[in-house]
């Protein structure tokens, strides 16, 4: 065989090896850059008002992904009455090495939410999930879509087969679309009964451009929310549907913020009880809103019962009666 023939025989393999070497070098450089960036961000603000902490990190995923796995992660968000902290035993982010695409997040182990409630009372919510994944898509340098999906969610006093949260910048209008859903939810001692087969809140937020700087990660969330609040007729239009053991509920309403940054709005809830004579005692605490809603529906002569809900001056009123507080968001 002539040398020229051998050259053309081995050329494809040589090109393949060269390509593999180039991609390997690219991945090594990219992974080291990611390591440096994570180390620089540890304990620092990753966006105005948001701080990241982690105890340990490891970067892998060769050759097609960059996978950053962190342990004992704390994400802290500043609030007027004290920070809100989300912590996880393990947290990972994944991106493709050689092509643009969504950034994927995963969390595992015990997770905790901590914040300061009304009257400076410390609040804590611990939970675990079989799977918790999220993804973020950027367009023109800013976040355009965020999706969260969790299965096998468990906490003290309840569980959910699946929980989802979605928000996106609508490409055809100046609004944010959002949806929050839960399936197979069980909450101990809930007035709605042993199980929520399905619960969903969907809707739109007007004046989406007020959040553009926030979506680039260059602005504090409170500044963006205040800009939105100051816009004339800025609103969040919501639809709520609940299918539970004791009742079916559907509601449409509007929400906005008053000058003291408190949620304000109104809605009409249409309630159909599973049994017309179910007894719902109006109570205090976390279940007071749902208990009041179902108690008024039980006393109504119509089916479904229409129950007005209003939020104003720091209170949620059901059928005109105070049922829960609505403190300032910031």
C-alpha cells in the first residue's frame, strides 16, 4: 500500500482524535472557569439581595456537560424584617458544555425554609422530596422562563405526589404568565378534608417590563417590585381551582399592592361542598381562611355558593369577615 493511500485511510481517525483533544481541552478550561466562579461567589451576592453559601463543591460531567455539585447549600434572600433562607443538603446545576441550552438545577436530601413572620416570630418549614428539579432559560441576556417540578414531597403534617411552579415572559404580550399546581396533596387536619386531588393557581402579571433588570440579575427584587407597584393599573389576574375531599372551589380575582406594599385585591369564590351539611367551624391559625370560606359556603342556600373575598388594609376578609392577615411583602 502506498503512503498516500495510508494517509487517506488514517486521516478520518486523526481528525477524530484531534477533535476529541480540542473538546477535552475546552471542557477542562470551562470546568476550571466554573470552579473559579463558584469559589468567588461563595458567601457573596450572586445578585442584589441574594447570597449563596456552600460548604463543598465538585465539578464534573466530562465531556458533554458541566455539572457542579455542592453540599450544605444556603441561598439567602434579603427582606425588610429579616432574610429568608433556603438550605439543602445537596444541590447541583447542569449546563451543556458545547451548546447553548437551559440551566438545570437539582436538590436532594432534607431542605429547609426559614424566615421571620409577623411580630418577629421565627418560622421554619422542613421538607424532603423524591425528586426536585428546576430549569432556567435565558433570552437576550435575561431570564425568560423558570420551571420547578418536585415529586414525592413530604413534610411534617402532609405530603404531595407532585408540585410544580412555572413562570415565563410571554413573547406576545408585556405580561408574565405563571402557574402553581399540586396533585395528590394531603394536609393533616385541613378543613378541605383528607386530600386535595388537584389544586392550581394560574394567571398573568401585567407590566412585565418592570422586572427586566431583575431578570438580568442586576437589580434587587424589592426595587423591581416597587417599580411595578408604582405603575398605574399594574395587576396580577389569577384563577384558582381546588378539587378536594370536602369541596370544589373555583375563583377569579385581581391582586395589586397598596402604598404600604401590602397585597390588595378581590375575588369571587364559587364553592360546592361534597355534603351540604358538613360542619366547618371558623378557627384561628393557618386554616382560618379555608375554614371561613367553607363555613360561609355551608351556611349559604345556593349551590354552588358564591363567597366574596377581599384583601385590604392588611387583612383578608371572607364574606366581609376578617379571616387572616396580609402583611407587607417588603
